[in-house]
C-alpha cells in the first residue's frame, strides 16, 4: 500500500470540490456532448464525437486520480500544531542575508503547492532546506537564480487559506 501524503484542510476541501465538479458538472455535460455527436451519424468521421470521447477519457482519469489522492490524503490542520521548528503546515518568514528581502511561505502538500502564491511543496528543494530550522537559523537555498543564504525570522502555525481565496 502507498504511504499517506500530508494536506492542509483547505487543500483537501479544494480537491474534494474539484472532484465534485467533475462528477456533477463535467461528466454529465460530456455525456450530453457524446449523445449529441452520436446523433450526427457516422462515428468514424465524426470529429465532435471523437473530441467528446477523448474528453470523457480525460475526465474519468482525473476523477480516478482525485479519488485516489483523497483516499491517501492525511489532513493536518496547521492551527493544531506548535513548536519552533519549520515543518509541514508552518508559515515561515525568511530574510535574504544579502538583500534583506523578506518572503513568507507556507509548507504544504505537493498537490496544493503554488509558488506564485507562496505555497511550497514539502518536497521542494527550498522547503527541504527550511525543514527543521528555527527562528535565527540560517539555511542555504538552491534556487533558479543560484544559491542564497536566508535567515528564518518567523515560524507561525496559522490557518492556510484555500488557493482560490488568495490574490
């Protein structure tokens, strides 16, 4: 059996909502499209039918993927965690030792990561560099722009907003 993977409550809720939309909206819409295309006659030369069947395969694959992921998810609420060390669910603020620039990241599960919204996958190199660090510790991050030294300035255990709630 595969191992469980961590997710925040908001990430799990978003995944369940996506699954519900696929089952309740996308699948029935696609079935109607297949029926309409079937009514157009010869299926061997029916581009609408071929496209709808291809989309059906994609929808069903995504449903299976999300069902498997939700079954394997271990939902961890960051507000119920504590401690001074960076780990899953932590909201961590770091300061670039060279430039003084501050950035805040939330360490989340791989399926809810979005670097543009400050959500780092627990398996990402930057997150792995920060795991286990405490306020005042320095870490060497390997980024696309090269290596840089950062200092952990804050570790918080706060609610993680859903991706769609972020700007």
